[in-house]
C-alpha cells in the first residue's frame, strides 16, 4: 500500500508532548535584548509630538519612532498602506506609536514610561452604522442575470439582515519575533508565522535591504488560524528596527493582553438578503449586500471581501444574483485573515436566510436545502460548472442518515408549540442543520499569478529533500507532505526529508493559508519527487519503484536510495523545481467576477444539538455531527482533527466569543474575559469524511482546513430557534442577546 | 502581570526546592513567577506561557504532585517543596507516561503543541490518582487547559483505552 489515508504519528509529536519543541519564546540568544511597544490609548488622535527621555529609561535602552525609519513607512502586503509606526495620526487603540529595547523584558516595559506622546484626540468612527455613509476601504460587486426581474416574478420575496461579530484567534502561542544583524549587515528574523516570504518582502521593502540580505526562519508555530498571516510582518519589522538601533538581537514577544488588543480579528459583518423564491421553495433571485468592518487599515481586507462575495450565494442553484460588498473603515484594530476568510460570515447569513425562507413556506430545514443544493454539472452564479466532486447533496443525505435530523427537528418543533408559558426548569432541546462549502486554494487568479515553486533534490546520502516555504502551525503538513512524497515516488517515508521553512534555503512556495497547503503545494511535491524518481530510474526499461525498491521487469531489485546516491555521485547535484500552473480551464475574470473562482470546492453538512437553559437562556452544545467531503484524506486523523477543531472554533464564535469595546477601547482584552470553549463547554464532535477523490489534487485531496468554520454557527443558531422559538439573527448568541430578543418578541413566528 | 524584576536591588532571597528530582537553589525576588524561574533561570522551556493569568493552563506544573499554574505561583511558595515539569514527566521515551503519550500523538491529541505540555502535566496528575478515568472525569480534570486546535476530541481519544466501556464512543 502507498500509505495514503493512513495516520502515521506526526514527526514533531514527541517533541511537542515532551516540551522539547522550540517556539520563538523558548529561544534565547547571547546578548539578546527585549523589545516593547508603546501603543495608542486613543482610537483616533493627532500626534502632536513624541518625546523620548533616555534619562528616565533603564541604562542603554533605545527608542525607535517613525522618524527613525530607514525606508517607507509601510508594511508591504497587498500594498503598503499599513504603517509600521504611527505617523502624525493614530487610527486605532493599540496602534504602535514607538518601540523600545532594553536588556530585560521588564526593563523594556519600564522604558516605555520614558516616552511622552502629546495626542490631540479626534472623533472616531466606531461602528458599521457610523461607517456606512463614509467612503469604504474597498468595494466589489457581482451581477448575474437580472435579479430585479427574478424578484418580480417570484411567488415570495423574503428579506433578512444578519450580523456576525469579531472573533479573536487565541492561538495558544502569542505572536513573537527575534531579529538580529550579522556583521556583514545581513538581517535574520526567527519567529512564529504562516508566511515566511510575506515577512521577507515586508523586511526588504521596509528596511531597504536586498533580497539576499534578509533571511526569515519560522520557529515551531503554536497555532495560526490566519492570525499569523500578516501581523508577523509588522512585528518582524519592529524587532528588526530595534535590533538595528541597539546593535543586538532583539526579541519581541507579545503577552496575551497585547496580542488581543494589538493584532487582527475576524471581520464583523452585516449581511442583508432579499430573496425571490417560488411557492415550492426554489431560489429565483438573490440580492445580497455585504458590509464588513475592516478596522483602521486595509491589510488583507480586499481579498477577504472577494472570498466573501464568492461564498455569499452558498452551495445553491440560483440564476439571477446581485451582490454588493464593502469593507468599511472604523477606528479599530485592523481585521484580517481568520480561518474561513470572509466565508463564515456570509454563509452564516445565507443559511439563516434559507431557514427563514423555509419557515415562511412551511418547509423543514432539510427540505429547503435538498431542493436547492447544487449537483455536479450545475453552474454557480459565477458561471463555473461544478465538477464531479460536488457533494452538497451527498453531505445532506449522509447527515440525515446518521442523525435522523428531519424527524427530530419536527418532534422538537411540536414540543415547543405544545409547551405552555413558563418553564419547569428542564433544559430545552434543539437541533439544527447547515449546508456549506468552501473554495479550496487562492481566490481567482491568485495561484496563477503566484506560480509557486517547490524544489526537490537528492542529498549526499541518497535521500530526497523537499524544499517548501510552508509552515506547520499544527495542521500537520509535517506528516502529510512525507506521505504524499513517499506515495508519489514509491519510496519510504524515511527516504525523504523536508527542509525547515527558511527563506535562505527554500523557494517561495507561497503562504500557508487558504486551504492550499495539501492541495496545491502537496500536488507540486508529488510531481517534483516523481520527476526525481524518473531521473533515478531513467534508462531502466520497464522498471518501477515500490516501497523504496526499484524493481526491474526481470525481477531485479535495488534500493531506490542507493540508486539515487549513485546518480548524485556520478552527476553532481540533482534538483527539480516545479511551479504550480493551474489548468487552462481555470480562468477567472476579476472585472466581471465570472469564471472558475476556485479549482474546486469542499463540502459539508453539520447537525448540531443543543440544550438551552429555559431560565438563563445559556446554550450548551451537546453533539455535533459533521459530514465533510474534502476529497481524499491523506492523513485521516489529522484531517478529522482539522474538522473537529474548526467546528469547535465555529461554535465558540456562534455562542460565546465576543470582543466587547467601549469608545474604541477593549473591555475584555484577556482570557479571563474573552471566553473560548473549554473542554467542559465542548460537545461530542463526530466527523464523517465522505471521500470523493478529486482528480486535480494529489491522490484526490482537496483543501479542508477552513471548511469546518463555515457550518457550525448557522446550525447552532437554528438549533437554538428549534429549542426556544427565538429568532437568532446575530452571533454570538449569548444569553444576554437571546433574552433581549425574547423580550422584544423576536421569534420565529414573526420571522417571515 | 506579576512579573517582578529580580536585579533591581529589591528584595532577593534564595529558595530551595526539589525540581524534577534535583535539589535547586533559585535566586530571586520572592514574588517572581515560578514560570519565569523555570523557563528563564533554569532553562526548562517546555512549560509555556499562554495568558499569564491562570486561565489557559499552558504553564501547568506539579507542585507536590498537584497540578498548579506556574504563572500564579510565586517563587517563595516553592520553598522545601517538590516541583515537576513536563520535561521530567514526559521527557524520557521510557517514562511512565510513555503509552499515554504515544496514544496522544496517534489520536490527534497534538496539533500546534502550545497547550500540550500543560495538558500532559494535568494528565500525569489525573492518571496518577485514577488510572481509568471516565470521560466525565477526564473532562473535569482538563477543564483548566485551553486548546484551540483539536476541539478536545483527539485529547479525549488518547484516554479512551483507559475509559470504561460505557464511556466509549459508539
């Protein structure tokens, strides 16, 4: 067997359970100092002056402000409009205004007190409502067919407005970087990140250094979820600026409080729907407006909005669609990448709208979805014709088969209707269902523009070394990549080794984001090692490679590794670099939003069961059944682990996680007050993988890391409605919110 | 933050305790966090800081065999006591937790690993007093350890062989 679908222990497993794995804060360099960041206390202010008084600081401490920057004041991402340090104005609370470095962590904090900033507070814009009339950071639109005509001929037009809140990543390892200069002026940065080459680009741009004078190395990454996609670039610049100022290695590691207030979150969103349907529940026209709170700077918001647009119509058939999306600017910390990248917000809204439509027409939640779910050969509103691995209906059917959702939902609806006023204190039971999909890989022409390379070469001991820029933030590419490489070349996992993500060694195979790692980079690895294998066996007519042996048609056998070693010794370095080229049919027109926005999609259906306390309205998820189709699972345990973890993250977002602000300042900037699910808050999560091999991915794999974030929240919201009759239009559905809706009689009875 | 500067001429004292079976004399301010002493003074970086205020459990160590949050334990409280960190409990491939740890990796109990040392220490204490915990007992014991990656399922699966049949998942 080739090992695909097996679950070998992850190679970093023992280092992680024994405490030996080295995260950035575990690294200490000789002579290293510590950095700290002076942050704006105001959401919006003019900076009249910044004064540094070294006499008040610990001996030798250094300070860096915008005046000390050697290059442009921009963190290069999509553009460089996000300042490294505030210049003249501060646009959000916790915006970096100045940096200090000192010999110890505490001395660095003390040094912050030696800086005096004279601010002139200005009026801030703090809510989407306030921002809606102002010019947006970014806007996008998409039209297919004639939505007004579709709504005009519909039997019913149903409107709804849905809201989702911030979500903080809470990777258990906070952000951190160490920077140091070598004697020749070359800079090295080591830290926690998803995208070494993003950090590299930001450093060369911001510091005016040539590519070969900047080296970026990823340490063990203690969780990412998108939160280590862009901010590491800024923190790396800060550490490098301090290292430059004090002439020593400098470590900048955020504590939890600083990480919460200072780094990105999921975009809050308002999504408005106007949907035309036939009497029997078929979608005729979707009119969708999306507003997202981008915070103070655009960072990655334009691509988040793009993905939001392309998921807002959901896994449903609809010919006439109009979508308008805007990212609005508020005086809050920039919102940016978070698992799902705009899709969870719009899929929550659409799923809630589907439930509203179903109630209006007297259909159950499964029926409305079955009647509209896409099938292979259907067209999405972008015009993309869906391929054979389009599993929306399969996921629904399997979820129904496993849970008996339809019957249970009806029983609980009837039980609710029978229930008299007042409660007997017994918990209320509810069940909810969602259908969701997620485009795998970069949106649109992203992969085509990037043409990301992967290199494979034969080492001096005959093993194959694969070089990619992907980081393992826990998802497990350290286990999956060797499985793919071994299976693709017919060799043993121990015949192949992987280089550490280090820009001095590895090519720019792109960022570790967008559910692209297994599907895109894994696919490149498979092709690159297969090409190396072909070189090793070239000239041997009819030979094949299996389990690490080259087998000739005459029955001869030779260890692959020995043949590879001989080729290396005879020919010198043997190396293959391949670039990802999307297939020709995969084109996307960014001006009309038509074409194949993604090479393929992953699919899922969730059934969530909850208990609601009738007196406090506290919601407890009891059981989740997640049926997902992500192509073939390379490593079943890790693949299921992505879905389990993503599902719980979705339930946290749906039920309890809430960033509270007042006047632009955080009210709950710590883990005592920003609450994520503990093991006691967590339901049983049963994951069922429907494995449909997708021909475009390595051994049939698609991307799956973000998919589970899309389904948990709408299913939980529907379950709460099923239990209580309270119409859930916004998340998090905290007891306080549910009580408010109950008191204002926002119930499913009048939702239609 | 309870972090206290130790070289500022303030109060300093020597605290003697048993760390992973060895006698240690740690110099420092009596209110210095055990977490910092262990990580920075003694170089045992397996113990992680996740929140610095006793909410996440990443810094869990054993104090006289009981799991405690080392970010909340001042150095002076360790005088004459027994401190064990993940390195001693899980650092040896032949240690008593070996089977549990192998299962922990095999069942997907580890993803990013930042919460893992704290969870391993908590499990060591749980299994010491109860070799066959029920699912509910395991959930109770782990209630103070946050994990953001696994949804906790892989962690519970690692304990399944120790769970009674009525607790096993269908």
